[in-house]
C-alpha cells in the first residue's frame, strides 16, 4: 500500500481517504521522470512534504516467478501538498521531479483534497487490486485510464482532466 507522509507522521492511503482537508495546505501535481514515482515520493518524504500516487496491484511473471507488484496508475505524476511558506523550487529540486503542473493562469494548479482522497479511497477499498478480483479491478483501472487519456501530452489540462474524470464517476459520493 502506498504511504503518505503528512507533516510529521506516515499514514496509509486508507488514512488519507479518511483525513479531511487541511485549510492551510493545498494539493498539487508534480510531473516526474518515467518510472520515478517511488524515487520522487522518497524525495518528498525526505523533505517532509506529503505526497501520494495511486497504485494498482497486479501479478507479474509466470509460474513460480509470479509475484505481486504495485504500479502507478497515473504514470509520470505524483500528488503533493505544500504548506504556506514552502517553495515550489524545493519540489523541483527533488530527484525525479521534472516540473509542477501549471494552470491557465500560469500558476501551479491546485487539486481539491476531495479528488486526491477519492483516489486513496478507491485504492484502500482494493478497487485497483488485480490480484483479488482481477476482472473487476482491471475494468475499474481501464475505465479510469480511458477517461484520463494521455496526461503526458496534456500539460496544464491534466488537472482539469483528472478532476472531470473523477467527478464523472457516478459511484463516488460528492462529499469526500
């Protein structure tokens, strides 16, 4: 399970799904190098910046070599929180982080806590776990990936696309 550092302690994705929004902090999206989500997460943890990236669990390999692996759902992206007084330059200097996703106004685009919590809630519920009920989890993950499309080429529209895809998913309640 993906851990989330929250100021001075580590919580699981399930805890993130239950924790309410912090009035002082906002979530943002960082673009990371290919297959560097875990490295970037470790860098965020080292700087005590809360970070999270949703993962799917699946089997890899065949026969005796078959094992469970966790893979990011949003390849190349990590959600992170910044408190007032922290700089985006700190984030940019983290190993593996390429950039921060910017909005139409040229400023980093905030993501509502509810949207990040929805990812965490689905992950905690096992909806992205292909090892439990592979058919249902695969359908759930593929449905999300189809809605999101190719985020790498979207740049500043990535935040709006993520939020629109999550809001369009009818089985989530509106209050996170």
